[in-house]
């Protein structure tokens, strides 16, 4: 049997026990011990999932949340931040409430990922840029991963969420172009506002409508997407 001994800042510490403590009865959901697709042990508690830390040995194990940032202390007593499988060390020169953190793989793999915290709250995150096994460049920002669009050329690049096809992409971004025209960016697709539309109902069309005869379109009401037409490219 397993017993939850600590639940703090998105991390869970579990120890081997013969009897189940009454603490689990106070939780909304009891932990489920599962295996990932790669055969690694994971814990599912409601909508949160925890991975086993590689430093865990024996009956006592440390589990970290795959989504939330966890403030921990290393074996040497130095503060670290754990976000999923990535760990950040604190800059020794930082003092006060404003602290910079760098990836532990900065020297070995030349990782450029970094964090900026103010009063233990992450206010800025520098993404991690690396290549997949097939050699394709990707950007990792927290639990989101982005692939490079094929139509882009340096120095200006466009990246789209890899979850776009499964409709699990993050919320669309609305911004203004250099000419002052409003556009919507959803993954690798961009939409322009149709002329003549007036709020609250607005129609948006794909910017490849003329060049590739794309029929992709959106309809928004009060800045919320209520209808979407698929693309052909």
C-alpha cells in the first residue's frame, strides 16, 4: 500500500506503508498508480499527473507535477525549480525578490531556457529551443511544444502548436499587424478580418484565401469563436 505523506506546491511525496492513512479520505480523488506509454510509473490524482523523480531510491520517492512549477531543494541544499522534466538552478548573483533561474543542462547541452521570478512567482520564461530525433527544430514553453512552419525563412520565423491537429492547441491570439489591421493567429494559421463586419459578430478569413484558395474561416461573437471552417493546406 502507499500513503501520501506530503502535498505541497504541486509535489507529492509518497512512502511505503502497510496501512492506508486517513489522509487519503480527505482528498477529492485517491491517487491512481499507472504506467506511461514508455513504461514509466506515474500517479494520476484527478486532473493532475505526477512523474517519479530520477533521484528517488528505495521505498521513499519524490513525485513532481508535470504541469505546475515546483520549488524544491537539491541534495546540496540549494534552491531549484522543477517544471515537468526540466530543472532550473538559481543564479548565485541574484539577491532580493527578483531572481533569475537557468536550466541545469545549460553547460552540457547548451540549453538557453531560463526563468525570472518575483516573490516566488514566475513572471517570465525563456523558451527552450532544440531539435527532435528527426532533426526538426522545436520550441518548448512549459508544457507546450511548437514546430516551425515550412513557409518561413530566417530571420523571421513562425511556429505553430503541435496539438493543432488534435484540436488541443492553446487559445487563439489576437493582435494587430504593422499596418494596424487586426488578425487572429491559431497555430500556423492566420486570419484577417472581413471588411464591412461590425461587432459583435465578425467573420475572419484565412490569409491564404487568394494564393491557395483556402476556405478556412472563423466567426466570432464578442471575441469568442463560435464557428470554424477547416483549411485545405
